[in-house]
């Protein structure tokens, strides 16, 4: 029985896309970050859009984090995942995803999502992966693995 549950769990998280929110939680070492770490350890394929590297670098530069630390964290991401780049397919799907996320955000009275969010969603959809996040813009999407509140 336990073996069946283990196989079922692995199948669910076989392919994942990690967004900036999830990577930041991992680096903070929060309860959410521990959940992300577990998902990464159990996934067969891990993807991170290249735009997520830029998002994370921007956040840390804005916060005054030293460049050596930023480089080290970006290297962790590059080492732990497959970095995906924007091609014509991602660009087109991201435009569709952006419209979908914007419409949902207005209905939920959330801030407008970024194009980065749409690129993450497009990457997940085109790679047939689950998206690991705690970003409210993704909360009710079927491809989301929600990391929710800290334990």
C-alpha cells in the first residue's frame, strides 16, 4: 500500500515548473520553502523559466543583497533545474496566459499579473508540468501545486 502511495505521489510531481515565489521561499527556509524542497527532491524533471532568474536577481538587488549571494542563489537554480527560454511557442502561449490571468485577477480584485507570471504559466502548460507557487494569480488553476501558508 505505501509503495502505491509513493508511486502515485511521484506521478503527480513528475514534472514541475518552479516560479520566483517558490524559489524565494526555498532560500528563506520557510515552511513553504521546505515544501518546495520536498517537491524538487521528488520530481523527475524541474523547469525554471529564464525570466524567473531575472525576477529573483531584481528582488535581491532592490533589497541590497550582495552580488556574491545573488550569484550563488542563481547558480543553485541553474544547477537544480532546466532553464527554459522564450521561443515562439512560449511567446504565443504566454500572450494567451496573460489575458487569462489578467481577467481572473480583475474578477478576484488582485493586482494585475506580470508578463513573467504568464511566461511561467505558458512554460507549465507547454511542458505539461505542474507549477509550484504561492502566487495568488495561480491559486485556482488546475496546473498549480499550491504551497500555501507556512506550517
